[in-house]
């Protein structure tokens, strides 16, 4: 892969930022407001799927009216809890390494554009990220390839010159369907487990962001094959 990567795309939650606790609590409180019993974080990790509409469908919330109300309640609860979110320690060093090699960077997430851009600014990442694709920026959410394709278009990069890193099987599906190489990351704070992401057949599995940068830059050390 050395010299062949023009762009590195990244999922946001569980990949670049440690937000599992905030997102779990937001979803738990949202579900409880609809009468669903409390669930712990490990139950949430086991059940959570993308897009978010499918996750809420598991609890019988499927109608357009119900999902609209879910969306409203979720973001009201998420606001205060999102202030607890922090980037993973390796995020800035990793992005800095990639940018120093001339690699364009982009975010592909189901987080809404407003909260996403607020967090990017608050964490001092704006100069390290070239493009963002949030929930409103594509017709469909992951596992559809459309958000990945939208990011590639914004960066002006072909799929063959891009790598997408995420922590869930849906990231793998979206990336592969878009024609990019996919790296799965399994670290403390990830939403997916190693067993789950292995089932999706990623190009490589990494266990920290430094290793992700090594893979992207072609320094193939400390790799875990899928």
C-alpha cells in the first residue's frame, strides 16, 4: 500500500473519539423514554447496529412518526452528554502523521453535521480533517456505501486510492461496497468486537491508531490478519 493511498477516511464514534459511554447513555435514556427497560453498556454494544433507524426498529420503533420523535429526543439528551466526549489519545498524532505525508483525510459518520463540526473544532482537529460527511450529507447512512462515496467526491479521490477505518461491521460493508480498502480498529471504546469485525473480512485489524497509521503508510508491523 506504500505510496498508493491518497486519502484516509475514518468513522468518528469509537474510531477517532471515545464516545461510547455518552452514546450508550443517550440511547438508553431515549429508549427508556419510550418504555424500554434500562440496558447496560455491554448489552448496548451487542445490539447496536447501523443505521440508527434499524437499531430502534429492534424495539418496535419503526414508523416515520416514531423515528422522528426518537431523533428529537436523542439529540436533546445527547447535547449535555456530548461534552464528556474526548478524542482518543492517538487521534491527533495519527492524523498529523498522515497529513505530513500528503494524505487527505475525511470523516464518514451518522453523527449530525452540527455536533460533528462542533466537536472537531473543540478538539482542535479542523486543520487535520479535509472533508466531513455527517448524517445529512448523503441519501443513506452506513452500511450503505453512499456516505463513503460522498466523502471521496468531496476529496476528489478515486476509491482505489482510499482507505476507510472504522470499528463496526457496517463500516466494513460500506467501505467494501464503495470499493475502498477497509481497516477495522478494535480498541477500548470501540463499538464492535474483534469477533464481529473479523466476520466482515476487513483488509487488516488494528488495535490502536498508531497501528492504523502504520498500515496506511505501508509500515506493516504489529498487524492482526482478519
